C-alpha cells in the first residue's frame, strides 16, 4: 500500500484467499493498494491500483437518556445507520472515436447508504503503472477528448457519495482512439457549357454503431449467437463482425469465433456451466465500432 500516490509503498499483508482486510489505518487518510499473485517460481506483476480509499472513523452513537414510562419496562436501542463509500460501478465499456473515446457504465449495486453524486474517471497509457485523471461526470457516460490516435489507453471509474470515493470498476483496456477521417474530393472537371463550379463538402466517415437484437442460445459446449446489423454504418459499408467472449466478469476478452460478415456465429469449445459474457462489434473502413453486449450464458 501507499499514502503518497505510489512514490513509496509498504506491505499491507498476505492472504491465501482473494480477500484481505487491512486494519490499523488512519481514518480519512487516502490509501492506494496493489495486489500480486505468488506461485512456486515467485511473485508476479501487480494489479492495477485501487486508489484513494479512505478508512472511516469509528462510528460512536449516543443513546438519549431513557425516560421511564409507567406501562413500559423494556428499552429497545436502535443501532446507528453506518454509511460507507459506494461499491464499484458495473458493466463498463467504451467506444473509440476520432482522437477521443466515449465511456459508459452502470451505477454500483450498493451506494453505501448515501446517493451517488459523481463519478471519477482515471486513465493510463502504461498498463496501470501510472495513471491520471480523465475527468468527472454526474452521469453514467463520459467522452474523453484530446487523445492520441492509435495509442492504447486503459480507463477506470469510481463512484462518489457523501462519505467519499468508492472502489474502481474493472478497467476498460486497450482502447485506441481513431485518426480523424479525411476524405479527399476528386478534382472538378471543367465542362464547356458551365461557368460555375460547385464544391461538394467532404463526407465525414465514422465507425459503425452497435449491432442490435443480440441473442445467445446455449448448447453442448457452445453458444449460438445471432444479431442484426447496426442502424448506423458510419457512412461506410460494414466489412464484418468481431465475436469475443469473457469468463471473468468482462475484465478480459478473447476471440470466441472467427470474424464473419454474416449476422450469426457459433462460439464453441466452451466449458459447460461456466458463466460467459459475449460481445459483437461491427467494423468498417474507418475501424471498430460500438459493441453489443450479452452476459450470463452457461453452456450445457
């Protein structure tokens, strides 16, 4: 853990499980945490930091003096409501655009007992070794501009309530902003009978929208997927679709089936009973578009 944004760090503890409670911390002080896995060879790379966690002060509840009521002999003490920071936002995703990305997510399942007022978004270009603020949002979307086309960016989002900032969501990894689309208009040919030349504005192409009506039908060791083409192709014909899967809660993704120009695909070789997420992404001559997302399919 670190109290100076990672300039120095110290051991917070060891655990044989996938949880650890770190005690003896100073209430209100900001702490960053990392976790590394260890096997017989040694210690592996650290995870991305859980940043800015602030321990709460011990809640002390003063119980008013009990007034003796002639007809009552039992006094019931109502425990104080203990507020906490919110949980992590869920289902975070992103779509690349010209020198920008549009991020989106859903509110935390647990708001800590107090309404979520803001969301804090961070980004990294070195796989989480360092990070910086990408922006604040009161909504569940944020467009981050001024990015370098083709460069890989990772993003996190944390919810904020009156107690403080909660845990960060799973990272949206490897988003690469697109280059600004530049379309060259052919030279105007002079026609003898015409004396006026009309300049046609360049058509600005973009990536496609998300496929629609994505469904999945589980089978033996496989899931049959089907979808419809995006309502918006970005001004350029759809060249095909990427089909990807995740078995760790949409944290990491891998190819589920070969790219196809059809609107159906079968993801095979799956583990029976395992919880699978799937996404389908259309692409055109500009690049990869928005994703269609489906979760909770267990092959038989």
